[in-house]
C-alpha cells in the first residue's frame, strides 16, 4: 500500500468534521511529516483536490457577523463568548494551514514552505484544544454559542491565488490577532482566569511565527517573479479583503513578524484612519 502524500493528509484533515478529531489528526500527520523528514523515507508532496469548504461539526450554528450576539467581556457569559470566538478562529486556522498545502501543492515551492505550514497547523491544533479546555473549565464547550459564518470567505476568495492567500490570511487576519490578543489577556487577567491567560499567552507567542511565515513566503514569491512586495500586497488586500485594516496596530510584534508599517498603514489610511507621524 502506497504511503499518503502530504496533500492527501491535508485533505483528510479538511474532511474531518469534529473539532477534537480534526486537531488530533492534524497533530498526528504533523508528527508523521517531521519524523519522515528526519529519516531517509520522506513523504511526497503530491497534489490533491481539497473541498472548497472544510467539514464542520453540526454545532455551532454559523451566523452572519451582524447577527452574532454581542456580550460584555466583564461578565462570565461574556468571557465564555470571547473564548468561544477564539476557539472558532483557531479551528478555522487549522484548516487554513492545511488548505494552503492541499490547494497549492502543484506550485513548486521549497520544502521549508511545507515545514512551516505543517508546524503552524500543529500549533493551531494545540491552540484549539487549549481554548476548548478553557471553555470546559468555564462550564461550556465549543458549539454552545453561534459563531461567525464569514471565517472561511478569505480562503474561498483566494482559492486560486497563492500570493493572495498569503497576503490575506497570515499577513492580515493572523496579524490582526497580534493586535487584539494583548487586550484579551488583560480581560482574563482581571477576572483571575489563569487557565485562559496561560492559553492566550501561548497563542500570542506562537502566532508571531505564523505571520512571519506568511511574510517570508510572500516575499519569496515576489522575489522569484521580480515583483515589488509592498505594491503587490496593497493590490491583493484591496482585491480580496472585504473589511478595513483597523488601527491600533501592534507595530512591535508586526515588525518581529516581518511586516513593516508601510505595508499596512496606507491600507488603514484608506479606511479613514490618520497615519501616524513619519508614515505619511
């Protein structure tokens, strides 16, 4: 029996519906990939035909963003809602990182590209499990509340465009996580929710690398095709990203991830945000 290719493994994860089963398979395949990389029997990349949308559990109910109930983070129910939203983001992130492997396996890339996204997928799987543990400790679980239906839209919009996927997912959506996570950590610190604080700090520290992988491979592809990364990034975000880039930005962590201010501030300015001094 022939060994599964990496793109076939990625498609398996995408076709697994239940969250904990998805993350368990994700971590198992990541371990297989890296074990094989250390041996003399590496796994082929291959090509696959992944589903346009990943399999999802019956719950949570997916609603339009405007219909998702707003809850105040100063209450227990509000903090549960916040962690539920984080769980939803992390589950989508698991699929996003496997999807970039499954969907773009036909594009010649260095082996490090696959190393980076397999590692990211394994870390996002850990993040989802950690947040689900927190929800259960709070007397809830993923699926108890409705969730955002638009999380996968960027993946569908960029299903044919690897540069667009790198620009919008790690370099916009995950970079936004660097902006907002410190505030979430403060909310749970104030509530004395140690388990949630610990989980969010792990997520925060590891997300920097995921944004950095996006920036690295975006710049690699631009360099290979002799394109100006900043101009291409601006064009792709305007094409594919359906919201605005919202200040304030975590400029320090974004810089650590290889995102200079002249990549994102001009896009924020278009949305009516005044540029900071020196970025005009």
